[in-house]
C-alpha cells in the first residue's frame, strides 16, 4: 500500500518561526506509512496574477504539482493584522484556478499562545472552504507553542506539544486516501 502523503505548509517566512517549527516537528513525528513533506517555496512565489493562472510561472506550477501529489494538507500560520499573512493568501490564490485542493482533506494547527490567532484561523478556514478543501476536525487544532520551544534543529521537544501535533497528523492521515503513484 502507498504511503499517505501530507504536504505541510507554513504561512510564515520568518526564520525561527514557531509555525514552521511545529510543522518540522510534525514531519519528524511522521510514522511509517505517512510521508510528511514541508513546502519551502512560500517566499519565492510571485504575486498571483489572473493573467498567468492558466500557465503559472515555475514556483506556482511547482506549488500546484506538490499540492496535486499530496493526499492531504496541513497548514500552520501566524496571524498578521488580524488575518492571514499576505504571502499565505497569495499561495492560496494560486490554487483557486487549478483546483488542486478541491476535495482534499486539510487541517490547520494554530500555535499562537494566549488564545490569539483566531482571525488567521477563521480566514484560512474560509478560503479553504472556498477552494473545496475538506476540513478534518481532529486536524484543526490549537496547540500553543511558546517562543523558544524549538531546539537548534528547529524541532519542538516538549512531549505535550509533540503529542498534540502527532494527533493532528494522525487525524489528517486517517482522513486521506493514498493516491496511486
């Protein structure tokens, strides 16, 4: 049987991001049977242009191909000015015309501490519904990650955080159907 492939997408372009650290941790926790791939092209995506939607430039075409090859998507994003960071919204805009997300199981992890980050979470859910993603309840979770929780390797070592992140990955993988490759 083929592995379930989960594409991990961080909405942060910041080095040392807690959001990216959470996804690196998810990647490290992936058991046999689950391949978790971290998307690292967010900063390189050009601004979305409807004129290029049918023939997207290289980085956008690569994004679409990676989403199409995934069986599920797991997002983790900071909140900027009460909503999604512009770079993540741009990524999502590149997916509208291609339809690669349609019908795909998706989840998101909100790592903001102190109950923050709801605006980004709500807007991400809204955009994912618009592009036809299927939200997986157990993979849409709040897992507060305090600053400095990641070690020098970018991986979180706190057992409670790791358990919660692993549970989100398991829920998403359980809802995904492996593609024949």
